[in-house]
C-alpha cells in the first residue's frame, strides 16, 4: 500500500515529504528521496509452510514433518529394512541389492525362476504360481493334466442258463 504525505508551509511551498510503502517510511527533504523500499507482495495462498516470498514464512510444520516444495507439510518417512534383504526401505532408499545372478522378490534375494507350463493345463508352474485349474469334479494329475477319473466298471457275473426241451420231463 502506498501513501504520500505532504507537509506544506506558507502557501504551496513543499518543506517535507514522507513516503510510506508497506509500513516503511522514508523522509524526503529538499526535494530528494532515498530509493523507496521495493514493493513485496506476500503469497501464502494454499501454503501451510515455507517462504512467503518477502523474507517471511507462511507457517511451520510439526516435529515429525517437513515442508515440501509445494509449501505443504508432509510426514517424515522412516526407513525400515527389518527382515528385508533387498528392495524398497519405505523412505525412498533401498535395503540392499542382490548379488549377480539373483533377483529381489518379496524383499528376498532369490534365484530367477522361469515358470514352466509347457504341456500342462493345471498344477504348479515350478515358481510358486499355477498353470491353470481343472473344472469341478476333475482332478489334476501329477503331470499337470486335468483328468476325470473313469467310473469304476461294474463287474457282473453272467449266468448262462440252457434249457433244452428234452430236459423238461413232465410228471
């Protein structure tokens, strides 16, 4: 906010002028004024913390927080590698890198596994996954093929009866 205050003495003779910008006053005497302070407009719209653009701050964050580039308070992440050999530490770092020939899987260094479902339509893929599932009431064989158990054959004894006319004697 700018305001100009002029003190007049004896009809229309300027003796002293005061220039006020943003609460700072400069005394202008004998018609010369020092360079006025640079106008600064504070900007904290949408900010919780950080610089206001004029040498002040918009706010501060709590003890377990930091001020991000957008002027918002954000929780500090704590790195944790408990029970982890490799992978993300939860705070933007790593818990470790696996030696050559191994891969990180579920935070453990393991041999790379190539699933194998060739010739299979069910059962294990050899890497902890499955090649497929069999329909209800159909089982998966050890070879990884769906097969229904053939119903057990009923074994009936056949009885052969031979009657010849000559064998029947009337009494």
